C-alpha cells in the first residue's frame, strides 16, 4: 500500500541521503483539479556548507531564497532564464538552507495533461527529463513556493520500491561551472542507471 512521505523524511540533516532516498519514490501534483504523477529517477542535492553554488544562490537571490530558510518539507521553486521553473524541496530546518532539486521523473499518471502542458503529441524523453520541463508537465510554478510537499497540492509517496545502491549513479551536478571547479565537480547528482527518463545532461 503506498504511503505518503511524512514531513520527518525531509527534515533529516543529511540532504544527500534525502536526495538518494527520493529515487524510486512517486511525486504527485493536484493542480486545477488535475492529478499528475511520476516516479523519480533523478535528483540533485544542494548543501549550505561546502557548496559554493548554493552560497552564491543565497547571495544572488537573497529575497527569493528566504524560501529555503524554512523547516524541511516545503516547496522552493525559482525561475532560470526567465522561463524554466525548478522544483526544489527545502530540507533539514530553517537554520540549514539545504535543498533537493527534482531533475527527472518517469511519467505515470495524467500523461495526457502533461503532454498538453508541454505542447507535445506523444510521450517521449523530453516530456519530463529535465527540471524545467518536469515542472511544466506537472503544473509546478513559483507561485507554489512555500507549499508543504506533504499536502494535497504536492506530495510524495513511497510505493515500497527497493532501490539498490548499485542501481544509483552519482555524478557531477549540471550547469554549475559559474560556481567554480570544486562545486561543479561535487558528485551530488543521483540517477537511476537503467531509466530512459533521466535528463540528457551527463
């Protein structure tokens, strides 16, 4: 029987463990009366300590980034290139602005609505393989920042899938060259090796 992930899942102090543990879980949205959902196949972890990319984000988006200074288990969505909304979950607590970015899902429920939102004719990797297109397909916008990810609009479920450590690939995160070689090289991107739905960036 599927179980909704509780707030305590997201308030653990180890953001890397949360990012890995979300693989194989199911992400749901219920927006404008439409239910959509998919299985998570790719995530990225961001930590307030030892991660120059998050340090720069907190500085550059000081006002917006207050959305990370909250108890773990709330949505944090911001826009890049004035068009792509990136769906993150604030983790840990208000004093530790850590986050997990959901990068890709395998679409399972409401696929027709996802296609409509994306302007596509048939399911393909581009439907939900990447954080910006994933948010568009699920109807996630920055207006949902601050929403609990354990509520009735956005939530996660555990469908009792066991993901073996050997099935998870850890690699460098995407698009962080601006933060310097150390931050760009941190192996904090996690994906299921056998999924065709992971994002194109390698």
